[in-house]
């Protein structure tokens, strides 16, 4: 940088530009820079007359990432998130693509959010939960994420965008597989959380009553104890919660409206090891690792409605498969809801992969997460959720 003399400093103080050469990049920008600087000036006399009824309309359509600092601007903006009129404006905005929240290995109650659309990581302030135990995301619905502590004692429901949370009351059933649904499609109509234990007992939390109720046991035709695949997140489709089941292989699902349990027996791929359920456009999908002497590959199947069989619809690119061929691979599924994030680890290699179930595209997310500098943090758990400014816990 060029050090200005005292004469140049005086010129700066009088409001005139310094007599220094412009950087090469600045010359290349030319008129673009001049145009940008001029548009950044907001005339007070103009914006003072901005109609109040359009104020919330504009803010509701800002990118979600701008709201990480939204609450610290002023008291009026902070209270705006809980107003009924602002909720109505947000309800008119098209739902964004799901984001993926992951917890980071070695950082208690610390995590990051990945936006698959922009392919960027964000580290917003997370809710300060009243526990020193590790917490992990286990389910999500309507912009809310349900967390469970490492001792399976207490659950929390959080809005990660507004950093608000609620501790759920104690329940009588041991935490096992957990699913979450919204009561209605209208904003803030409440939500329900279904908890199923391995011995077949279940209980449902209703946010409108702030209590656990509608408890019971699975019907006798469903084999207990349940051999649930806890790596597979529970999938919610139109008020139905689907659980991955083994021995026998298949799916157990529950209708939140009618309160009826059913089971579908589906033979699994002979070389399928780790696997999880996912959802695409109301259809049930299966994502799994096929590991045999011929290949090591992640495959995608779709459940056929007529035959109740899994049909292969896609597989990971061949070059990516070769990276793990012949190696002992450990696999974790971090998210679903239209976007699947997968963590693949072998002795000398670690890879994060995302898959868009709609476009059938594979991506490698950036390994570097901003808040962790040059370190390469290891995501250990996660869930996908649709960010919502007005979702109430």
C-alpha cells in the first residue's frame, strides 16, 4: 500500500480523493464500481416516506441468511418476527430449499448450517440450551428442529434461524426413534412429536397442549422388540411417519391422523449395509451403501407403490466409488428431505457428499466451514429442515 504524506492527509480531511494510483482491480472495475457506490446512498428524505404496509412485505422476501443478524438491529425488528402480520407476509413467500444442520465432532452443542443451493456453510448463533450434555438433532418439521441430549433424557425444539427454543416436558416412554409432523399447513398451527421405544411402546407430544399423550403399544402383528435402524431418520410424508425396520426387513409407519400402525415387509439388497429412508415429492426413497467384492457404491432406490419393492434409480458416480473401493468404509447419513448429506470415512479418506433427490445430481460440499478457520471439522450428525422466520417453538 502507498503511504500518504501529510499533504495527502489534509486533502483527505477536506473530502477530496487522495493522489494515489488506483489498484489494477479497481481500474478494471471502472464504471461498475462507480455505479455500485452511488446506489449504496439511501436518501433519508425518500425512505422516510416509505409506506409502512410495504415494510414487512419487503423484509419477508429478503434472503434467509440476512436474518442471522436481524434481531440485533433494533427492538422493532426483533419484535417483528413474532407479529401476526409479518407471519402472514412470510406465509405468502414460496418455501425455500431445505438447509442441512450438522453437529461438529469435538465441539459440544456447536454446529453449522449448509445451504445446498448456494453451496455455502453458515455458522449462526445457536440456541443456548440449558444443558452441559451433548445434544444431537433427531427430527425436524415446519422450520423447527428437535434435539435430544446424549443421555436420552431431555428433548428440545428449536428454531435455528431465530435462536429460540423450548424444553419439552418429561415423558413416560424411553426415547427411541423420533418423528415430527406439523398439525396443519397453516403457520404456527402447532406440531406433534412421536417417540417409539424398541419394546413397542410409543407416546406423542402435542405442542398445542405442551404435554405428552396418546400413548400405547404397537399392534401384535408387528414383531417386538423393534429392530429399528437408528442411523435412518424418520421420514414424514402427508402426516405419515415412516421408520426403517430390520428383522424382518421393511418399514413400519404410523398415521398421525387416524392413529393406525402398519408394516410393509420389503426384502433388502443382499449386499446392502448402512442405509436410510428419504423422501422425494411425496415418494419414499432408500439411500444405502452397497459393499461387495465387485464395488463399493452408494445407491438410490424408490419404493414402487404397486409391488412394494425397491427399484434402483441412481448410483454414485463411478470415479467417486473408486476412491473407496476395497476399503473398510464407515457411513453416516446426516440429512434427508429432498437433499441427502452423506459422510463417508475410511482409514485414510474422509468425504462429504450431497445428493439432490429431485434433479439426481451429486455434489461435494466445501470441506472448510468459516468459523473453524483452516481446521477441517468432522460433522457427526445432522438433519435437513426448511428455514422459517416465524415458526414458533
